């Protein structure tokens, strides 16, 4: 049963939040690898600053992110629709609606990949710890969260993109 949210409410329909205008912060050649995703920044819609909540759609062939891990940030995902493959350092697992996974800081590198012909829809939640860094074991990429809250990307030798 559909219900209408009152004007000025602190509640809204997740799919009514506009998709993020810039699909990725990655520099090329990595930017185009995640072009098959669409993020709706639900936490930002409410002014939440301590953690992020995204409703993310992976189109067929899409990747959630490059295979990565964080130095300080914890992450959590919950699958709503579809059957993505969770790719981790040493294994791959097909997930289904109702499945969830968590990634403590400095833990296993991870990403979701949609190897099916149907969309995948999931929630991703992560904290916004200052000084966080992202490492990418299969790519020549490092990321550091700047004081402005924006990711700064370099090659592994420190040279900028």
C-alpha cells in the first residue's frame, strides 16, 4: 500500500532522492569502470554527517567500486534486489536479497560486481572517519580523505592523477 509522505517530513521515499550527479570520484582510467552504478545519497538528504547511507543500483555488468579496503572506515552492505557477486581478496560469494556483509577497517579488500542480466539494488553504509585512506590491491591507485571531506587520488608512488 502506497502512502504519501507529508510535506516537510523527516521521512521520504528513497527512490525520490535524485541520483548523485557525478557517478564517481575516481580518476580515469578507473572512473569508467564504475559507470554501471547509480548512487542515491540517502544520508546526505537528511543532513547526516557522521556516516553515509547510499541506495546503490548496479546495472548488469556494473561494479560497486574498485577492489578496495579502508584504513579507518567500516562499511556495511545489505542486498535488497538481485544477486551480485561479492569479490574479496581470496574468494567470491554470490549474494541474494536479505544477505548482508560487513567490512571492518583494514580488513578484507572487497567490491560488488553484477554478473547477471538484472539490476542489483543494495544499501551501503559507511562512517566518515577523518584521515581515512583507501588502498586498491589490484590497481595503481591510493586515496586519502582530505580535510574538505573529498577524496584525493594518487598513484601508489604518490604522484597525482
